[in-house]
C-alpha cells in the first residue's frame, strides 16, 4: 500500500512511513499534486503542465460541472474530495457528489476516485462525511471505478499506519 502525504520530502519522513507499514511514500509537489481550478481552461493548463513533469494529478472539484468536465476531458489521474461538493443532503437521499453517470465516465476514462483519511480527521461533520464516502464507495464498486485510499496528511502527526487505513476501508465497505 502506498502513502500519500502533503508535506515536503525528507529521509526522516520516509523512515516514519516505512515504520507505519507503507511500501512506498508519495510527496505532494514531487510525486503528485492536487489541483484547485475555477475554470475548465485553467484546469486543463495546470494538469498538462504537471503531466509534462511526470507528476500524478488529482483534482479537487468545487462544483458538479467541474467534476464532470474533469472526469470527461481533463488530463488528470483522479478526483479527490467529491463528497464535499454539496453543502447539505437532500431530504430524500444523500448527496455524495457522485452518481451513476459520473461513475461510468470515471470508469471509461480510467480516472480514480480518491478518498482521504485526513479529511475525516479534520472534519467537523464526520458522520455526514463518512456516510457520503460510503455512498460514493458503493457506486464506485458497482461501476468498477478505480479507488484510491490515502492518508493525505498535512503533518507527520496526522499520519496513520497502513493497518489503520485498511481498517478504515473495511468500515467504509471495501476490503483491499
């Protein structure tokens, strides 16, 4: 299992990641990056620049329109934080950010849906976020979409072990 972290690379942090049971560790800026873009053109330009540097690109959408564009046409590897697109749930269903159409687009275009353990640690609405992640995970499994779980911790204190992350995935309903 790989560990994704949001802080700069250092030998000490690589050792910590290995001690926590991860085979590889990816650092933000060196191995991957998370894009925030307000327009389609900006997203495509930033993603192409990062792809030229051989960096994995994850996009954090702010709207459903940007999420759909990213899954359809943007040169990215995956989307992160789709459960945070909607502020509130509907009276009749949970608004996790994904639906069957978006899942089919992700599967056809080989884009991953990324789940962040750090977002749960830092969330003020943990139960709501967990339920949205569960709904999204069910959809991803049903439509055979690539799924990526990661720490995405901003500080070494937020890092959790590989076994903790595997337990997290089992709670959500998926075994790795």
